[in-house]
């Protein structure tokens, strides 16, 4: 009976009800669109950050993990192939692990014809990395790595590919050669020679401006690692399983004499901006709540007007035996129905706006031009049943909250005073 009365009261003033529903619809649509953008950006950053940097689980020597900002080549994981075999021989882990890769990274100062650029040498198996980093598809000049050593004028040159922005800064092109001075894992000084065989452009500033890639065998050779690598990266079928699986691997490694010095670190604890994503999400959730609350404030205003206009009706209903709790529920129903209709329409509108953006995305190249973030220039919105359902629940919760004050005001009215006030 109370619910039917609430529906009838909503229909009594369709213009006012329409205004409340429209306000809620626009607020929830904005929340859904914002949520799609934020989740798309976070997913993009996690995907790029893990494949370019930390993997879903990073296994390193303990001393390397403690000094990782310097990328020291003295602290290595020895016999990485044997470690990979041990990990993949575990029946449960092998079902969850999609890929195991080895990497070596080292900072250098590149110089070419008077131009200088601080950069990172990146050593990885070129056959594996071409499908992971997708640099083969990003080649805009020359070709991808072939793993060959180039003989030229009596000298041996290692193949490298460089980012487009780095090539522009150094004014270096395909076929040009350069040398760098670096310190190997044995603390000896090396001056290897490289030849640029290709230039890539990924759209990620942190890659295109700071990285030059070579085959991991070349990196092992020039750094004298003795077959060791700095990082063994695990990529999982479900990256959310990384914390639990890293804990299991760490427990296993601690019990093995040969691997007691290694640490397994999940992506969300690997440092850098990617690991901060989980900490940033609560801030965005607060923003969604504020936007929804502001949109639903109009429900409070409208219901306050309804309470004031219907004081005589409230007094008569209470005089006929309607209890204060029932009056409270009656007005709560009205607010909830308005909130439910507006939330449902808002979520639907938000999904309709976000869907094409999730397919084609939006080009943020100009905004990201000077930012070294693991973000593609084209951001695609991400729509999930969880986010859509969460937005709808958020709308209902806020509708309940904003309806409480006017409903309590109506419930606390005394019948005689309410009738006399008209």
C-alpha cells in the first residue's frame, strides 16, 4: 500500500519528478563515463607497465631489488634457464603462468655527433620480446633485430633498435653506428660498438625516448654476466593472482639452497607509478560519490517542497492511524523510486556513451606528449559488469541518503500541527 501511494504521489507532479530523474540520470551517466575512462587508463597503465617493466611477478637477486633504481649489473640471477624449468615444473604454477622472460637493463649516456642522451640499454630475447613489447610492429624505419653480429671495416657491431624520439634527439638514423662506455658485472670497463638497424615508435614516451633494445645474448656478452640475468619476469593469465603466486614462489625459494637469495615481487609492490594504481582507486571512488551526491541533491530539494506542500495530507494520514515509521517509509519510497529510475537511465546512457569510446578510444597524444607514463596515446574506455553494477548501487545508496532528511521531517510532524499549518 505504501509503495502504491509513493508511485501515485510521484505521478501527481510529473514535471517535478522529471526534473529529479533528469538530474540523477545526468549525474550517473557522468559517473559511468568517468569510471570507464579511469578504469581504461588504469588497465592501460598496468598492461604497459607490467610488460615493459615489472612483469606480473619480478624475480631478482635480493641485492638487485634493494638497488633497482640503479639497475646494477653485479647482482644477477644465476642459471635462469634452470630456475624457469623449476618454476614451470610445478603443476599448479604452470597452469597460471603464461610466459617467462629474461631481461637485462643498464643505464648509459649515448653520444652521437655532439648530441647526448641519457638512456637505458634493454636486453631481451628478441624472438620473445617482439610479441610482448610489439616493437617489431612499431618499426617505422629499417627492420627489427635478427640476432646477428654485423662485421664492418674489421669491427664487430651489435644490432640495436632505438626509439623515434631518441633518434630525433641524437639525430641518428638506420645504418649509423655508435659506441658507449659501460661497466660490466666483473667491474671491468667495456666499450661495445652498436649499429642501428631499426627505429621504432610505440606512442609511449618512456619507450620512444629512453630505450634502445638488443638481443639478450649480446647484453650478456658485453656485460660479462656469465649467463646470469638481472630479472626473470613471469606473466600470468590473470594478473590479479600475482600477489598470492609471488608469495608461494618466495616461500619455495626460501626452502631451496640455490635460490635463497632471490625475491619474488608482484607488480603491485614493484615500485613506480604502476604499483600506485591500487592506492589511487579510492580517490576516484570518492569523486564518483561526490558527483552522484551533487546530482541527487535535487531529490532532497524536491522532497522538501513535497513535504511542505503536503503537510495537511501528512497530518490527515497520521490522524487516520498511519504511524511515523510508515510515513518515513512512504517518503523514502518516493526518493528511492526517483533515484532508481534516474540511476537506471543514467547507467544506460553512460554505457551508450562509453561503448563506442571503448571500441575506438580517444587520442590523447597532445596531452601525453611531455609525460613519461606507461600510457598509449589512444585511451580506450573499459566497461565491466562490476563497474556498471557498482554505479547502480552507488545511485541507490546515495538516493537513500539524500531522502532520509525530508522523510524524517515528514515522519516527525504532529497531526494537529500539520493540519493547522495549512
